[in-house]
C-alpha cells in the first residue's frame, strides 16, 4: 500500500498520467489524463480552471482515485 502526502500528490499524479498506458486508465480519469497529456506543465489550479470546477474538490477526487489505483497494483 502506498501512502502519499498531498504535497507530493500532484507531481506524482501528473507523472503517472503522462506515462500510463491508455488501457490502464479508469474511465472516470480519461478526460483528466487527456488534458494533462495535451498540457504537460499544467498545474492543479489550471486544470480546475480548465474543467470549471473547484480546485479543492478536484484535488480530493484525484487523490482518492489515484490512491485506489495505487492500492490495486
């Protein structure tokens, strides 16, 4: 099991999104991964603005989703 702090989360998630195989991406994260691949230097706040959502809500959603993916591996 991987335990991650919020401070390191965005960098690890962005790196994962840039390197993960398309078949391994859960359906609910495919849109986010596509945006990150188109804009590899995007920040979490920039992504939230692009998706027109709250950055804190997006961070929690991505953190929990990524934690579930990490536990499956």
